[in-house]
C-alpha cells in the first residue's frame, strides 16, 4: 500500500480480501494516520465534511489536512473490520500513538457514488481512549 509509512505498524483483518472499496478505505485511514496528504487528496472531495464526534467538524480538505498535520504520531494501526455497502463504508480498530497511548476507532465514510472511483464526501469518526 503506497500510503503506508515504514515507521507505522499496520495490521489488517484476514477476511478483507481484495474488494476495491475495502482497499480504498484502508488506504485512506492509513494515509490519515500516516500524514500522507497527497494520498488523502486523491480520495477526498475538496468540500469534505469530517466530523470527529465530541470534538469538532472539519469543513473542507484544507481544514482536514491542517488537523492531520498537528495530530500526534501514530505508532501502530490495527484494522479489526472493514465494511462496505453502496455509497457507504466503515472501519474500526485500534491505534497507538508515539507515547504508547491506545484508542479504539470507528470511521464511517460516505462516498459521492457507488463507483469504484468515487471519492469520499463525508466522514464521521469515533475515538475512544483506552485506560492507561
């Protein structure tokens, strides 16, 4: 996967197979946590709305990219599942930052259409810190 930085450990569920939309979702989330802005720009619309539940909603690709760049380093990213249906997809798993603090995540993504090349127009993310 081109978006995967070498410093971040990434693990994938065994049952994901080669479904194109599954791969897109995984690549976008790896790019998000790996700060790969070029890859994010390939798959996100300019006017994306990305809600981080309980914190804020980012309006537009530039706001999202700014948020990504000030976010802390991700040491590891573990995908538990990736699901798709029509114009929607989701993934959940665990992340661990550079200070070894872990959180569970769930991202719900809405694409502009059902085509394999459709971009992501909105997202909703849930991040739940795990006790230290």
